[in-house]
C-alpha cells in the first residue's frame, strides 16, 4: 500500500502478522521508495535499533513512549519529507 500511495511517512511495527517490519522496510527500499520510516515496536534492543537504522528508519520508538512523542516524530518526519519533495530542504 505504501508503494501505491507514496505517503510522506510510514509508521511500522516490527511484529506484524504477515510481513515483519524489517521485511517491509527492505521491500520499500528495493522498490526505490524513499519514504520516511518510523518504527514503533514493543520489542527493543540495540541490534533491532541498528538494523532499523540501516534500513532507513528515521526514528525508533518503543510502545512505552508517550503518544505525544509519537505525534511529534510523525509531524517532524512528514514536514521534512514534504520540504524535500518541494525541493526546499529545511536548515538543520
């Protein structure tokens, strides 16, 4: 669905029933998608964080994080993605 809709941000759980989050991230990249990806998961650990970053995740949040932190991460990622699409990357 993400390939067809071309969203600004994709929020992924690593523990999905048919396709885990790592597989979904890899498929997105293999198909040329440059979508901003945020991982939200209940299973944390340095190896999982590293792998998610290697596959292009811009944020890795555990489900114990506050909803406000999740909303802030999605808003920031979406704003950055829109700016790049419009050819106006924001100053960091």
